[in-house]
């Protein structure tokens, strides 16, 4: 159980650290920013897609462990189920967060930054603490 929790904690903090590095490099002008700035059609499509992905992923990730199939695997397979579904839940929030962070610096459109911040804040509702991990694998 402790091994699974440690791995989930790493999966929780690594994307946050990656986003922090991207922000640092972008703010120090080490990476090129605004490469897609001014291309309104691409910017609109990317923004619409990322808004929909963000809007769909947040409630799905927060309620994932309440679905019958997921809950039954968590109870039956315990650690393997927690590793699988915990990773999926974290990736549902972290992948769009990293993509939004990158798109913010490519387009310099504030909406991508806001979406990344919203996803970052939602991650703290699924932190894989010891108590939460134990509660999630119990019937």
C-alpha cells in the first residue's frame, strides 16, 4: 500500500514541477513565447478544445472512484486497482494542466493560463494521502 501511495504522490507532484519549470522558463524568456500569437483560427480551435477537455475532465476525475466498475476494482484488487485508477484520475487532471500551460506560452492567451490554474487547484481534491488511499480501497 505504501509503495502505491508513494508512486501516486510522485505522479501528483511531477506534473506540478514540470508546469513550474515551464512557467519559470517562459517568464524568463528562455523559451520562445507567442509563436502562435495572432493566428486567430488556430487559437480559437485550441481554446475551444481545451475548454471542453477541462470542463469534462474535472467532474469526471473528481467522481471517478464513485463509478460502480471502478469502485469494485478498487475493493477487489485493492493496491493494483488503486494504482491503475489513481494514475488515471491524476492524468485526467495533469495532462490538460501541462497542455494548457504550454499553450499559454505558445499563444500568450490568458484563458489557457486560467484553465491550467483551475486544474492545478482541482488536483488538491485528489491528493493521494494515506487516509484517502485507505478509504478508497475499503468497501
